């Protein structure tokens, strides 16, 4: 018997569980063999405070202080070519990224080719130590007497007499409050619980790891994007990650990269640089799940308040997790949120029941 039962062991679920563990007993149920197996384990691991819709940006800024011990410098660069000026101006303005000269950009990323006509750059973007963050949240759960159970796929959810009964991994669990942090599977969990889905759509995003271009030491390079986020590249452990930045609507599953989409994305990247892509070291994909309005869904379900949504993180799970999890705990326990009321309302599950 727990006070709170959290379904999902990605960053959303584990951070929510950590916050709630200060107020009662918590059990986390993760279907896979390890925490952060799906979207959380395939994250670009970037903290960029100005990236996302207004509600996401509010959560990013509220998460800033918590993130500091997990961050290392990375920097952010936007590059554009002839004919992309309008899109470049929009992206640079949205991201509050000051324009620099193309020569200055090449001094930072020397493989940029002569097709680049515009560049913008700022230093306030950071790598996140995602594994350490998720493990620290899990330690907090355990330190407060909670359980984190892997290999526990949920197969049945019932609610009667003000109590949830959940069958997972061959065991039965009981709790007064159920937190749905199941990522791409969150709508399926809601339906198991007898509640209406909110219309979450998982979108596949692929990634390739290639050798460091031209033999450069790329450790100090920033993440760099094409206009309208048609591709991006990010240094990682001596190699370069390149993503087509695609959004392919799909169903919840253990995602893998589409070879043709990956090839098209690598070609878009190649049109901006002087070095050829001749070899892949690895490739993979993850699912970024969005609500219909592409805004996170945090709070009690209006039909059954004992069911709590923690879903729709899209590609913002890690960068919003500290503030999103605190907001969730505040809403569940009746505390006054630190986030402003307009943001709280924009994140509420109640917006789907108007």
C-alpha cells in the first residue's frame, strides 16, 4: 500500500515521485529493465532556457537553479543560407540568439561551408548530465522510503472505494493517488483506468552518431541547428550526433531510426558543412509525445481527481523536469505553486474538458 503510485520510470515519473516522496509513500512502476529506457534515454540532453512554447519556457526558467549542478557548457548556434533569411530572423528572435558574422561562426565551428550566409550564437546553452539527474531523483525516492520497481509492466488498473488497484509485473499494488507518467503510453494507461485519453501523439525523432568531422577536436563546439530546425548536430563523447529533427507521427513502441529519413537528414546537414559523412558509428530513435496543443499536461484529472496526469513532455522532459515535478507535487498536495497562475492553467488536464 502506497500513498502515491507512479506509472513510468522516465525523467517525468521519477522526478514526480521524488517530489511526492516528501509527502507520503511512493512506488514507481517501470515496465523496462532500467529507468529512462525510452524517450529519457534517447534525449539530446540540452538545457536551452528559451527553447519551447511559453509554458515550457516558464518551466525552463523555474528549473534553472536546480539544473546547475548537472550542467556543463555547450553553447548554441543557428546557421542559415541564402533564401532562409525570414526563417533565420524568426528563429534567432524566438531563441534570443544574437547574430554574429559568418567568419565568427567559422572560428567556432570551422567546418561550416561557404553556403552559410547568416549565423547567430549564444553561450547560455548547456549539456545536462541526464543519467546522474534521473538516478539522483531515484535515490531521493528510495531515501524517503519509496520503491522504484523495474520490469513491472502495468496490465490492469481498477478504481473502487477511493483506492487504485494496479497489477504490474505479476504483483498487485494499491494507492490512493495514481500518477500517469507513462510517456508515449500515457493515453493507454488512462484508458486502462477507465478515463478518456487526451489525444497524445508520439512522434519519432532519429539520431546518428558520426566520427568527429575532419579529425577536429569538437569537444568545445556548440550544438548547431539549421533554420526551422530541419537538422541539428551536437558533439558527444568525441563524436558528432546528427539528427534529421523529424516528427513522424506513430504509435507507442520501442522506436528505431528510419534509414531513409536518417539519410535525408544527414544530407541536409551535409549541405551546410565542408566534410562528407562517410560512416555511421550508430543510429537510434526516440519518441517525443505531445498533447494536441503541444503543451505539457500536469495535474489532477477533472473526472477522477485521484488520477494525476504527468504527460506530453515532448522534447522538453529533462529541461522542464525540476519545475514540472515540483508543480505537480504542489498541485497534488494543495501547496501554492511557484509557477504563475496563467502557466498552471495552460498545463492543466482540465483544458481538454472545456
